C-alpha cells in the first residue's frame, strides 16, 4: 500500500529501541537522529522527548538495566536489578505501565508489561534482532509495508488482529505481554510466559482490597510528582474513581486535581452528567465544564485533517477533534499529566463466555442464575444462553477460531456468545478481505494455545485495549503535547484485578471491585450506579454531519487494496447515519483505518552507529 509524504513532526515521534548484541566494534542500526542511550554492542536509543515513555537507566559492572514507561520503581530497585539481576515479577511489582530491559554481554532480556500498554515489537536485521516501542519505526528498518491481512482482520473482527503477535506491518512482530524474552544474535527471540492469573484466595474481601490498593498506588505515584495533574470526569465509575483517588492524595497537601467534563453545548443534565456534581464537590477537586459544539462531533474532519503517523489506528481517531478539544482544555489549565479511565470496562469484568467455565466446573446454580440475568440485559432467552454455554464448554482455541473463520463467510442465526466473535461479514467487505481474515483465524487455530478459559480470553482482549491505548498516548502527545496516562492498564492493577474477576463478574453487579476495593471513596450516588453512559447518539449525529466527506472516503486506500466495496460502503454509511443499523456494519473501523492509512507517511530512515559514535546520556 502506498504512503504519503512524511509529516513535519516525524522526527519528534517518541520511540525507544535497541538490538541484540553484535560484535564489540560492529555497526548497529539506529534511526537517523536518534540519541544513543546505551552504547554498542547492544545499543539502546531514543527519539523525541521524554514526556511520554520516560527512560531510566542504571549500569553495574556487567549489566545495564533500562525501564521504559512511567514507573514507580525507585532508583534503588533499578540499582539492585543491575547488580543482582532482574526478578521475573519486576514489570508488575510497582505502579506504572512499563517494561524492563537488561543488557548483558551476550544477550538482551526483556520483561514485558501485562497489558501491552508499552508494546514492544521486533524484526530481524542481518545478524541481529532489532526491538522498538514502535512498529512503524521497525517497518522503516525492514522495508515492510502495511500487512493487508492484519488490516482485513481488524476491519472484519475488530480487536483480534494482533493475535499471534501480528502487527500492522509485515515482518514486524509484537512481543507477547507478561513474558520474559531473550534476544541473542540474530536468532528468533526466546519467549517464556512468566505471568499467570492468581486464583481467588485469601478469603473475604482481601483480593478486592488488594485491587483497590493497586489502583490507589497507580494514581498516587502519578499525581505525586506532577506539577498540575488533571483527569477525565465523565460521571462514570472509572473516571470518578481516578478523580476521587487523586483528590484524596492531593488535598492533604493543599493541592487539587483538575477534573474536566465534556458535555454537548446546551446540555446540563442527563446520563453520566447527573453524577458529576457529587464527585466535583469532593475536597481536592477543581472541576471544569467544557462545552462541545458541532465541529467536535465524532467523524468530523476525517477527510481533511492529517493525523500524526502512528503504529495503528488509535481509538481517538474517529473523534480526533473531540479528543484534541478535551486534552487542549486540560493543557490550558496547566496540566502536565492527564489521566483517563480508558481500560476500566475491559479490566473489571470477564467476557460473558465465563458461563462456559461454569458449565465445566458444574456450578449449575450460578450458571442458571446468571443466564437469567444476562438474558434480561441482552433481550434474549435464558435457554438460548444456556445452550450457548453448553456448546462453548468443550471448545478449544482450535475449534473456536475455526468457527469464527466459518462465521466470517456466513450469516449466523441471531445473537449468542462465543469465545471469539462470530458475526456475519460486513456488507462492504470484499471476498479478498473475507479470505484474508479467515486465513488469520485459521492460523490462530493452528498456533494458539490449546486452553481456552474466560480469564485467558479476558487477558487477550486486554492486550488489544492496552496496545491501542498506547496509540492514543502518542496521539495526545503529538496533537496536544499532553502526557496521557491510563492507570487501569498498569500491570500491578491488571495483576490484582485478575484475582477478583470471577466473584465480581455478574449481571447483578456493576464494577463492584471499585466499591468494595475502595470503600467509602465514591459518593453514594456514583458508588451505587449499575449502568454506564451511551455515546451512540453522538456518533450518529457526527456521522450524519460528516456524511458527504465520508462518502468520498469510500473510494480511498481500502478500496484500492481490494478490501472494501465502495458502493456497498456508501450504502452502509447512509444507513448508519440514519441510525439503521448503526453497529451492524462496523463503520467505525473502516473510517479509522482510512484516516490512519493517510497518515503513515514515508518510511523512517535508519543509519548505523558504533561504540565510538555514542551520544550524550540523558
């Protein structure tokens, strides 16, 4: 797929990378203009500013340790790791979203985070393995183009294109989260998964209290060092918890968190907005309303605005003007760190496929009770859900992924849950797109792990949430110069949440881990909420307003790649703009992908460095 000319900000894009050891005086690949943080033979380099992806380095006699990403690990821990070795739980022992890299004379060892919130990619280059926080950077090194199969999978089954370590660029692979990876020479990375979800233990409320403490530490370590921290405050439980935790940490010191709420112009109440005043009244909260107007609606400007080139479409792409207005408001308030509740929904409940686990465990009373509750929420019958649970219980990754590949080519009868998505092909998808997506699922059926549980499915879904949230972090940095943080995706928070998912996932409860893990934190109206807000109407209004420009995009790069039928897409866009049906044809991934393809730019230029060319250390 063809690229446009590079944007003027390419050289400012933040990235950190390195490669496996080579000859002591051998050349190592580095992006042009990069700073050498650790010298060859196994260099570590960085580009852009350190506002996002901060880099800390400690060196002992035979080992250098680097921590990439916001981390609450003290300097003493880094010195200990450099001197004595890095423990396997290093990436989730402290608050923050970070990875740990240890450079030894013959190997580079990487400990990845649990949510891919700091994704690391790799590619082969000569006799070395190059690694980097950006797949787009490595694509410039390997000469890779966009992986059309990845793109087709993302369009047809959103959220699953990264299965098996696939990235948006051919020949660039994603390192798995929760793993220890050893790089040596040019050999394929040696990967060992080192994290397992802990089972519910300790009795009573102990696991939820541990979760609450992990989230408290995630917020406190961030606001402690920020000069003027800010946060979303939508009125939902996730953002309300962040605002309340930040306020509790700052108020005793005479400080406050800047809480920003966006609302449609002229709207003063309804939905989430009704719950904002209770949190805004807490000591340590300085609250600010921001009115949104028509130019801020989702989809506005997609055919005209050029976004920064990222590793993949960011969640903020569709609402880029909404996204930037929100963050520029925080920036205008003096914010040097802004927190968002993104990730909370995915973190705090298991997928409904946990009903199949109840079948396996013969927990029939809870199975029947929960089927009844979910049937009410999904407007289906308990018997239908029970049959789906019974059918899903014997499934393996191979059988479930094969079923998804078959579903892509057919029209499933009605709705029922499954381990992987089993929705019909979108009306605009071409036979080529369907074939490529089905091939992806057949590959996963052959290579994915055999075991299939609700907790494993939850964790894999969270990988996609964390990785795409990282794209939003870069989008915020590039468009607004704001340091965006997602505490719900911290590894320590994920680790603690895994232990409370089974007892707290239920159609009869809503994010009870927040209220039981942080008792007394939230005002009663917010703590007792059992529903969340819905932004569907805003999306429909935005689609309607932007429809002429979106219709022009139908003949864009996706159509040129043979993935989209332009006439069918135009028809689907018109139906979506009318609200009939909005989600069925998955319009959002198409529009986001089209905007992303327009933003990629020319390949990143690389050069070589040796030990003699090492730059200044920061």
